[in-house]
């Protein structure tokens, strides 16, 4: 499994799940990200997440297929 890190923007506590998938390149658009979440393919901290705009915060891990994203605090 490939793990990439994503640092939140300064001044932001979270990123919405569908936007995280888009920003990291796992989805081509926010709409595609929403579809991936709705299909049940996305996990947050090991549990299936069906809320498309779920707030993902520093310290959480998002997985999709063989890819994982570790979210970090702003730098």
C-alpha cells in the first residue's frame, strides 16, 4: 500500500473527504470523489465512510484501494 501525506492548509482544522480525494489525485474531481465515497470504497481510520463531506482532521488515515492518505496538521 502506498501512503502519502496531506498537510492541512494553515488556519484550517479539516478538509472535506471528497475534496481530499480530489486534492491528492485519487479522484479526478470533487464529483468523482463523492461517487467513490457513495460506493463504499473509501475508509476513514479503517471504517467505511459514506458521508461525502465528512470532516477529515489531522491524524486521520483515509484509504481507497491500495492507496492511503495520512492527514497532518498545517505546517
